[in-house]
């Protein structure tokens, strides 16, 4: 498997013709950081523009709620408040357009920490200090999602919220609730030293729920397989390489959409590919 030029650079990609291009990564990081800053400044300055956390929030008074959290409320209480239901529908429509699990790579604060942990792991491996980690199958997250919903239904409590790393990380950043940080630190240690991105790949019910929208969402990553030389450089860069199987299928079409429920729309495949095989696209053009 060849090593593509520019892989070592966090923010720049070198194309096959020698030209340089800005990677998707800095844009994703900027969006995550700006979202976190919007929450923090709204709280610190008491301007009430973006209140709450990444699990449930209000944008200038309009309610929004994480999809799994909304489902968990319904499971636990048998109903959901009108404002939360409207926020649930709004978020579902937004991520139906933007691509399901794009939340995980473009908005989730823990997703950003986990990615930084991934970079740290690679540096430690390169230095010979630790060994490469194992992967746990991504299909576990759907079983875990159903277990949490069942627990909420049976107990009447929002069980998942006690360990929800998305909400915990968000509240630490906004409100400084450091006493819950031990859970985040524990998971990061597991991910850096033992199992690759295990929370995002195999556990997170929020990611699993958003991922279901990826099957039908309008914006997806498209692969122009006529440009692909099957070098496989994209596979180790993707923390869910299972999503890329369609690109390497024997009977693959000239252009394919990556519709896997695992794909987070992070664009790492674009960042590493010097043949510009991958791009963001939309399905509406098939209807025109």
C-alpha cells in the first residue's frame, strides 16, 4: 500500500499533479470549535443566543434536541413536550439534508477530542512507545442503542444521559462541570491505547440514530471510481473503513455514493486521496 504525499500534513493535501489543496479537516475543526464557543459565550455573556448543550438547546428561543435523546424521552415518559418535538423534527430535517452522522465529525465536541486522541495515538505508535489498537465491530452500537431505549422505557429515567459523552463533554466546556470529566478521560485513554474510536464506532446511540439518516440523506460523499487506482490509502485514515467497502467492490459503478450508516462525512478520504476520487455531492442531481 503506497503512502500518499501530504499525509503527514494536518491541513494540506498534495495532489497527484503536485498542486496543494486545503484539507477538509481544518474546516471541520473550525465548525466544532465555533459551535462550542457560541455556547460558551452565550452562557458567559448571558446573551441567550445559543443556550443549553449539544444534547438539548435553544437557538434564540427555538428548541433543538439530539435525536436519540428525543427518542429516550418518549421511551421513558411515553410522550414528549411540543417544543421538544418541534426541535426533534427540525434537527431530523437538518441532518436529513446534511448527511446523517455529519453531526459526529462536524459538531460533536467529544468527536473532536477523540480525533485529537487518534492523532496522539499515531504519534506514539510512530515513536515506538505503544502498539496499534484493535477495532470493535460497528454493529454493536445498534444493539446498545436498543438496550438504552429499553432501559429508559422500563425505568422511566433517561438512563443514557448519565454516561452520554456528547452531553458531558459539552457541559464541561460550557459550564465547567469538571467532576464528570473522569468519564471522558477514561474513554479517551481506552481509545488512545486499546481500542480505536470505540465510543464513536461501537457505542454511541446518538451516532447510531444519526447514522440511520445517512441511508437516505441528500448530501453524501461521492466516489468517482474511474479515478481510483485501488491504492487503499483512504482505508486506514477512515476510522470506520467499513463504510468504504462500496468503493472497492468488484462490480462498482463509475460513481457511487457512500451511504453506510457508519460514514460520518468527515472527509478524511478526500484529505488523503491525491487522485481526488472523493467529493461532497447530493442526490438531487439524479432527479434532474
